[in-house]
């Protein structure tokens, strides 16, 4: 394993630190032939980790966040001779319930309560907030600690139990389809249509670091966008580039976008 060459795939000090930990796990798998799971990462970093792992002879990777549209997932690193369906990604599923009628709790409240137990963020996956509580996807090694230690979220007393994966109730993916034409597949042009802003205002949002392309901040309004890309904006949701078509008579490019709330 050429460790330094693999670390060159990192585009930031934080990514390099993550990849260094991943390569430590990969070396452990090579020595022990036992699968190892990473922390929870966003889709960009999961993809980066999986590509690095699968470039190492004899190793395979599987990404799992508990449900298909998860925004945070773990990557399981395992010997490639094992059957994909037979490996365990080490997830656990927690249900938190309480009377939130008079004191509604937000995603931030649940996250704060969990971090207040002394947990690291990379041990926690998605938090699915409902009217009477939340479901949380976590690393199995901390599930018992959460069940036994979490007694309140904000001002509300809660009960906590572990549930099966099949009991998860992820929110329905609600989106609005947008059809538009753009002069070019630049980030500012596509994102402006997706989020209903003027192109100049969108350029300002990009320069301010508020726009993410495939979960990575992009400060360049002219960055290229392609089919399958995900553009996200703080406080505005996400826009997926579903399709790019031919050119109109005026030379503009047709695009189909999905804006998720």
C-alpha cells in the first residue's frame, strides 16, 4: 500500500486526516482479515473513502447510512473475498420519544443532547425528527450508552430504546421539478434557477461560502456542473441536476432540476 500516494487524493487537511485514519483501518483489515467501519461522513467523503479503499488490492468497501437517502453514512472496509450481502456495517437504530407538544425539539436540540453525553459527531448518523420524538442512526458501539444515558432533550424528559432497521421511518423525499435553460453549465447559472435567485445574488452566495457542490464548498461561480450533481445551500435545501438536454435555437442548454426542501 503506497500510503503517501493514496493520501494525495485529499483536497484539504481535514480530508487528509480522515484518509489517514481510513488507511490505518485498511491496514488493520489486511492484517486481521476482519472488517472495520469508519465514522459517519457526508456523501462526498464516503465516496472519497470508498474509492481509496477499493484501490487497495484485496479490499472492498460498502457505504451504509441506514436508508437510501441518508446524508451521513459509514464505510465498511472488508476483505474482497467476503460476500457483500453478508457483511455488517455496524449500525444501530435508536428511538427517542417524549411529549414535545409544548416544547418542540429541532434537529439541533437532539444533536446537542447526544453530543452532551460526550459522544463524538462521527459516531452519529442522520437524525430523523418527528412530532413526538426522533429516530437516530448511530454506531453500534455507542447505542447502549445512549439508551442508558439520555434522559432529556432540552426541557423534555424522554424514553430511549433501540429499534430494528425496519422500524425506521425516513421522511418522504418531497421535491419540486424545475425545467429551465442556461447559457452554460456554470454553478451560479444552474443554482440560480434551482433556488429561485438572480444570478448575481447567487454569485454572492457562492463567494460567501454558502453554496456546496456535492457536499463540498465551492467559491468559484464558474465551477462546472453536470448531471447527477447535488447543489446545497444553507437554509435553502438541495437541488439535484437530474438531466441536461440539447440546445435551444438561441444556444442555451436545457436542464431538469429537482429542488428538495
